C-alpha cells in the first residue's frame, strides 16, 4: 500500500459528514432551475414575445462581445514591433471597455427574465466572430481582425436596436445604441487610424 503523496487529495470518503458548526457542505449538486433560451415573467410591462426576442438578440451580441473582448486581450499580449507599447495600452483599454459592455448586456438579459450566455465555451458556440489562429499574426492582420469583429457586431447591433425599439423595448435599444454601437464605432475609428500608412519623415 502506497502512502499518499503531498500532491494527492486526502481520501475523506470514509469520514462521517460533519453537520452544523462552521464546516462548509462541499460538493453539492442541484437541478438546473431555468433552462437557457427561456424567459420568466417579470413585472416590467413588456410582453413575453418582446422579452424572449430581446434575450435572443442580446445574447448573440453578448457572445460576440465576449469574443471581441478575448481578441483584444489575445492581441494585447501577442503584439510585437515598434508600436508595441502604444498598441499594448490601447488594446487593453478597449478590452476593459468591452468587458463593461459584456456585463451590461448580460445583466440586461437577466432583467428581461432570461438567462445570459455566461460560459466562454457557450459563447464560442453561438458567436458570429471567426476564430483567430492560435498562433501569432502580423500586427496589421491583428488590427484588421479586430475591425472585422467590430463591424460584425455593429451590423447586428443596429438591426437589433431597430427591431427591439419597434417591440417597445426601449431599455435594450438604449443599451445597444449607447454602449455597443457608440463604443464600437469609436474603438473601430482608433484601430483603423493605425492602418493608415503615414511615415514620420519623407526623403
Ligand atoms: Fe495586460
């Protein structure tokens, strides 16, 4: 019989469960309380159909924005070259702003009675943003990839905002216009200006 090593978890299976006191009741299991894709009734004056449709559109934007956030961090880390420091800081600033949008979109889904896409693997399954290579691309390709992700989101966001306003969901419309679209357009502008070939000196 081998003695347990320092890296082996202790076998507590034969220990009687401790009740009361300050012992945490670990490894608890539970049923799924609300399936993804459903909405519960909340007293906010919006129809079931409007809230269901809003959650679908918001969750798609949420998944795409999670992917955009991941792309910003990936490229923040993998950048190289003479513009490393400037772009390293800029991409991280954009990532922080996108993460705030992720949180706002998720909480809007919850406030409509839905279930927000919360797992990165789930987001990856439903996103429209293409997967980048696992390795390192050239910097102009990284910036172009980010711009394409922004445009994908902006096109979907404008359509969603218009349709949700028509259904009376002004709150989702406002969030999408004021956060997703306005921030996305500004970030795309900052990125695109880095793809202009402007030498510092001329011969
Ligand atoms: Fe960092």
